[in-house]
């Protein structure tokens, strides 16, 4: 039954293509509560991408409630933002909203960002704030809040 439903969705998407001037225009498709990931040749997870919703339009995907998780063996951190755009071909995320990178060692926040999932490079554009943690206290010696 699952395969049949998947086949029906695929047929529905293909049937929704509209041809304008001889060029296929793909319909927008919305997915809710999703997860996708990238693996290397050995099958190790390089990153996982989660979201509340995604609107697919070609290579551009508009995400809400986005969270990217890098595994512990890759540095172990997560990046979250209320909304952004994912370029599937380039495997990059960018947005103008608040962003937060959190790891065991630090928390980095700001507004506006670009994240390259292949190189794991994050650029925060403005209002950057960094808190560095050391064990259960930050570098200023203050106890951390528990959430």
C-alpha cells in the first residue's frame, strides 16, 4: 500500500508539470515534518537536515523550522533558524532571519547567514554573539543555565 501511495504521488507530481514555451515548469510541492541527510561513500552520515515544512520549487527549497545536525565525529553541532532557503544542487542554506549554532563548547548566534553543508562553513552576517563554554561553566566562570 505504501508503494502504491508513493507511486500515486509521483504520478500526481509528473501530471502537474506545465509546459510554457516548450520548457517544463515543475509544480511547487510542500512537505511537512521532514528529514534528509547526506552520507559519504562509506555510509557515514555527514549531516542531517530537519524541518517543519519545505516548499520545493526546482533546486530552491524554502524551509521553515530548519535544523541541521553535524555528527559528533564531524565536530558535533547543530544550526537552527526559523526560515531559510536550501539550494539542493549547491547544498547551501541561506537566510535573513536569526540563526543559532550550538555545540558542547560554544553557542554562536546572529542574524542572516550562509551555510555550506559540504565545507561546513557558516557565515553569520550581523549581530554576532559568541559564548564559549568550558565544562559546566562558561569562560567567565558563571554557571550555565540548564534547559
